[in-house]
C-alpha cells in the first residue's frame, strides 16, 4: 500500500525530476547540435531523459545501495573521480587549446591575458585573443583567476572549484554519498560540463564560485552567534564573485530576500551593503578608467543581437528578468531551505538563455540551440536545487 507521505511526495518528486532534467539537459543541447545537428539534440534528450527516468524509477534501490557505502569508501571514490577528471584534462586540454581539434576556445586566453595585464599593473581590457576576442569577465573574475594564472593557466580553476563544490555539497547535503552521486549525475547527463572543462572555459568555475558564495553568505548570516568578521568575509567574497559576469547581478534581490528571511532586515541590509560596496570598489574603477574599452559591457549586451526579431530585446529581456527576480524574491517563503533560493536563482539565470534560444530559432527559421551554452551559468544552481527532491522518502532522504 502506498503511504500518505509517499502520495504527498509525488508532486515534489515530479517537480524535482522536471527541474533537474531541464537544468542539466538544456545547456548540453548546444554541444550536440554543434557536432551532430538537430537529430543529435533529439537523440541526446531522449537518451538522457530515459536514463534519468530509470534512475528515478529505481531510486529506492539506488538509495539503499548507496547507503551501504561507507564514508571512507566515498572518499576513495571521490579521489578516483577527480583523478580521472585530472587525467582527461591533462590529455585533452592542450590539444583543444591548440585549436587542432574542434576549433578550440579563446575564453581561457582572454582571461589569461587580462589577468596577466592586471598583475603587471596595466589596464586589463586592451589585449585581444588570437581569435580577436576581448575579455567578457568583470574584474572580480580576474582577481579570482590570479592564483591560477600565476601557476600557469586560468583553466586550472575549473578543477579547483569542482573540488570545492563537492566538499561544500558534502556539508550542505550532510552526506558524502549524495554529493558524489550529484557530481556523477552532472557529468553523466550534461556533457557540456566535461566539454567546457576540457576546452578551458571559465564558465564552470564562474557558476560554481558564485553558487558557493551564495551558499556561504546565507549560511553565515543564519548563525546569530557567529562573530561579525566571519559574516563580513563571505559578504566580501560574494561581492567579488558577483563582479565576474553581469548576469549574476540579477541574483541580488533573491539573495537579499533570503538574508531577510534568515536573519532579519537589519542584518540583511548590513551585509548586503558590504557585498554591494565590494562589487562597486572592485568594478567601477576599471570602468571609469576607460569606459569605451570596458569590454564586459559589450559581452553583457549579447541579447541586443536579437532586436531584428524582437525590438528592444537588449533592454526588454534583462528588464523582464529583473521583474521575475523581484517577484520571486517577494514570493520567497519563510522557510530557510536553501533549495528554494537555488531554484529561484536557476529560474532567473535561465530566463534570458531560453529567450535567446527561442529568438535565435525564430530568426533562423529552424531550431538553433547555440545560445543554450550559456545555460552552464544556471546548470549547477538547478542541479543543487532539485537533487535532494529526487531522494525524498528513500533511505537517503535529505531532512
């Protein structure tokens, strides 16, 4: 007989499955269309959806099997996982970066050039890459890339932030097995993560350190007995991470609302002010030095390319995204569950990406998923938001 709790859990499970699938599958459609066309996209969606549905159908057995794995065994499995990732990176990245296979990417070169210029005391937004590109990253991303540029290449930061992510998820989910399964699910169902890792793109690192900064800030402010400086540090770190790409700024209303519900208006205003001030201190001087050469502004206006299809798309879509963020911030429940905040962040980051996919397709007259690659910015937010819902009423339920 199906228990009442199981019946009540079905709607949440359905939302979790749909949310998790959309978060992981949409971004990877760009890669599959690039190499296999629309047929490849359809095939990928069908296969990945089938795998996810099978995992959900047998989730009780999966949870029972995972619950038998000890924390020590999880540690060894995690180490093996990262060893495989490291070997794949060491073998593939030099080839991909050379452009011999797949055309390469200049995202890492743009960040390397800009960070190197900054380290030498020069304006970082003048140098172009070998493809003629300019840095899309705001100054905060340059500051966070400094340690990795000093040891050789900004592409190394993806490995670091993936490791930080799995450690943080162990603490957040309170179970190393669930954290490791989450990492495996992301790599298995969303190949764009491995793809961007191997070409050295900073989007994976960028989305991860913003997510971890949000997690750290809301967790810290929720502890009334925590010393003030231990809350100021994550507030400053959050400000630096938000100064990475302009699209993450739209998360501020959601973060602020979560802080209000967690710690009250006074604390929320105090630490939000620290975060905002940090962002301005890090970002504004670079803009004022040479507004015409501040290339992140041009990168932030990518939606303007669709104005032939939708007039004022460059202004209208960001404005609509802001309105959505404000509505979700107001509607945030009093619950302190961070999964709601991560879900809302994923929705807000996904909206302009979905608009771009639709407008690209309308303009071309055929399905075009090129813009879906920007979905890596919401991928991890959505994955974390819906992951625990997949294990409700199982032996690995997150309480």
